[in-house]
């Protein structure tokens, strides 16, 4: 009997070691250990197992050690069952007579916490319990210390899962191959010298091609599927619907869309807010749906798709929708709306994104349609430079769509940029913001009574921002017809930034400052760019336009007062 038990456990241990070596087959190991058949009351724990089985959570040394520990525990358990351990009968008697712990249904908040960064072990222990541990036996203190150690290990494991990405071996092979080509091309250039300009030019073209391909591969490595955050939402929605007694079908579409890792991580909290609102206040209860002629079971859909250079994440429901009349009345009551202005429906719906705005008759402990929505907007705008739009049909449902510009999702890295000169200094303007370069004429520029300037660019009127004045520099070119205007687009707004000269367009490496420059100086500088022969400050066109619009708004307010 003992040999049979050892053989069975060794087979599973061998599978675990193969997972450690190859990173594949973890689902079979979880099934072999019986973890898939465990009846767990925690939606968060179930989601953790699912993420491990689906390959979302990378296998690390802590997980392998824990799996081997489970094998050892099972071996001892079977030895105890077979009477092969001393005192096994007494141990089994204690197991049979000990009362079973009551099954506690997990709350929606607890399910949500399972997808957030785990707290430290010290935070899990109440102060009263810590104060009372001195009078407890040493065995309990040891157990508590062991529990703390396990909690720290779990926290470390979760953190490593967030900070790591699973990469296909073929992609790594391509990166290694490109690095090899890079070394060979460099050797050709270094050995060739200036003996043959034709060979030098050919080698430089090859070097540029290899670097471009290497950059594309490295960027692709950072892409992770949205499934990483979409899948746990199943547990979150299920737990919430059970808590408030609503029937619903949760549909997920487009979870195979791969986005940059930083984008995927930043979307988690906003999606939790949107789903809470959709389930709690978007959908009617079963009686309300029957009265409205709808099926008892509502539908909440989480979908994602890509169009052009933007990614779209949408949370929609087929519930009661948003009432524009109630929203406008509440906005007027709070002083957010102008009573003399007529608003379009789309403009009225945007009021629910204001801080503290809510039309809910009572605020539940889960959410209110609009409560916390300003946090969603701030997270999307600040972290991802995105926007949130709302569409609603009263009585039929509502949809909240997050729009993320992918070409503006990262402020650091290798980017295409314009190198320009202002006041004798060199600056960099990322090409992602640039629409065109225009040489204005005197009659194209108009000075407004408030001191602002506009420029006519091919029939379109844009605000003219002189970069030299903004940075308190003295321009080298006084004649505006000899200067150049860089037309940039930020959202739906266009502006023309006047510089002395645009030198060239090239790829630059943008990196942030090591000190908080933005907190010290109120200037629209994104960072500094490395161009090879020199470095230059990078202009943040978006922040420049925003500061300009704020100055206009302040000037308008001061003129009214």
C-alpha cells in the first residue's frame, strides 16, 4: 500500500517538475491534485485558480513550491488513512468529530478585492487581536506567524504576476535573431570604415531596418490580452447579482484583443466601477422587468474592439437607461447646468460623469449611477489619455464606452518626432500630435482684442501659440513669414505652434525626468529626447493646448466679473 501511494504522488510531482521546466501543463496538474473539484465559496479564489489554469497567471517558483507542498500533504493524508503514520487514528478521529466551518457567501466587495493588489499581512490582523496575542500560547503565536508568512508569500506571488508577461518562445527567437543581425551590421560598419561610401550607405539602411523590426518585436512583447482582466469580472458580476437579487446574463466580447500591459492594468478599476453601476442601477429587478415587458433575466455586456489607432472598451446593459430630464433637473439643482442654455441629449448625459453627481433615490452600499464615475473619468484621462462617452435610450438600456488612443498611450520610448528650433535652442515635438507644417503670411495672422492671435491655415482658423513667448525665450526670427507653424491636434481641438524653424523629422528616444520637474515648473515639457548627437526637451503639445484653453476660460470669467 505504501509503495502504491508513493508511486501515485511521485507521478504528480513529476508533472509539476515538467511544468516548472516548460511552463506548460499546469491545468493537468491542478486537475490531478483535485483542486478543480474543490467546493470553494470564494469567487475570488475560484478566479485565481481559473487564471492559473488558463495561463494568465505565470508559473513561478512560489507556485511550484506550493504545488509540491500539496503533494506532500496528500501523501501524508493517504498514509494516515492507511494507518501508516503513528497517531493516524487519533488524527482521523479529530477530523471526524470537529464541526465543519459554516460556508459564508462571499460579498461583492470581497470578490473585487481579489483582483486588486493584496494588502500586507500586518493590515489583516486587527489591533485588538495583536494586543491579545501576548497571553495566548506559543503554538498560536507560531501559527499566526506562519499565517503572516503565507500572506506575504501570496502578496509577493500576486505582485510578480502583475509585473511579468508570458512571451511565446518563437517571439523571443525572433528578438534574438534580430539582435544577432544588429551585431553583424555593426561589425560591417565598424570594419568597413570610410573605404566605400556605397557599402556604408547600404549597411546603414540595413541597420535602420533591423532596429525598426527589433522595436516592433519588443513593443509586441508588451501586449497582453484583455482576457487577463475580463475573466475575473465574471466572478464579480455573479457575486454582485446574487447579493442584490437580480437575474442577468453576462456576456464578454473581444477579450482576445491585445493591448499594452500598462493599458490593461489601468483599465481594471474603471471597469469595476462601470460594471457595479450597470448591475446595481442599470438593470431593473425581476418584477420591474416583467412590468416593462422584458425578460426576467437582464443582460450586461463587456466588449472590446479596435478601430484605427484607438481601442474601445464598452459596458452596456438592457436596463432602464438614463433619464435626461431627471439628469438635467439634478444638474440645475447642483448648479452644474446653465438654466438659460438648451442642451443636447449627449451633453446632458455627460453630467453623470461629474464629481458626486447622482440621480439615485437612495444610495446603496454598492453603487449609484454616477457615484464614483468621476473617478472613472479621471483614471481614464490621466493614466490613458482617453475619454468616456455615454449613450442611452430610456427604458431600453445604456452604454458607457471608454476610448483609448493607442498612439498616445505611452509618453516614453522610441517615437517619430519633429526637431525644431526656438530662440537658439532645440526642441522636440512628437509627430503623433502633428497635422501639418505651415509657413504663415502676415495677412493670415489676426490679433484679437484680448491679446490672443489666430492664424488662417488653408481656410481653417486656429489659435496661434508662440512657443518662444510661452517658454520666455527670445525668438531668432522676427518676421513671421520666415517662421513656421506646426499645426497640432488634441482631441477635436487644433492649434498652431509657432517656431523659428523645423529642422527635420527623425526617431528619438523619449525618457522622463529623474526629478519631478512638472511639480517645480509649470511648463508643458514631457521629458527629454535622445537623438544620438545631442539631447533636447520634448514639448507636450496636449498640455500646452490645455493650458491655453484654461487661460482663455479664466480671462472670460474675469471679464464677466
